[in-house]
């Protein structure tokens, strides 16, 4: 038992000595004179601003990205050429927060099911708790309008 107490006391003493040593060293370095800096030589002749016939480099040409490359770029948040799990899941956070009704970052079954229940209630026009084929058609996702192809 005494060995443990003495070992703990020795560790505290060594930590205290190390702390005071580092603080004293920092004060010595803070009081040291700044290093001497050589002054840069001043040129006798200033450069001219006339560009004359000089031609700069060509501007970069933007390449057409494929659809998959653009999609990859949207997921790759830090542009390192790799998609991490965090980057992949970051696109799902807005959908998760829409479902998380009480805002506690935990999705219960009731919170998850509320979307389906709301969709059922919207489709059940006559409130009889069952859907006819016509009512069920209201649950289909809206059709996206396709862009007309260019006939160039």
C-alpha cells in the first residue's frame, strides 16, 4: 500500500517539477533578444511596368465533366479524390432532420412512420381507412418533366 502512495506522490512531484521547468524555460525564451535580421539590399533601378509585346500563358480550358464525375464531385466535400463514409452520409442529414420531429437526433419508429401515415391520410380522401386504386394512385411520387433534347 505504501508503495502505491509513494509512487503516486513521486509522479505528482515529477509532474510539478516538469511544469515549473517548462514555465521557467518559456520565460527565459521570452526575455531573449530578437535575432538580428540583415536588411535586404535596395535595388538601384526599379523594374519597368511596360509589357510591350509580352504574351501571357493561355487560360485553362474547362473540360466537360461526365454525369458520374459531377455526382462524384458533389459527394467529395474536401476534393481529395476520395469519398469517406462521413461525406457519403452528409447528403442524408437534411432528410433525417425532416423525419426527426422532436429534434433529439434519435429516430423512433413513430417518427419514421409519420411520413407513411401522412401519405396514407392524404390519399384516403373518403376517410374510410382503406385505399381504392384511384386513391392509391395519389401516393405515387410526382413525375419529373424531362428536358426536351436539343435538335442542334
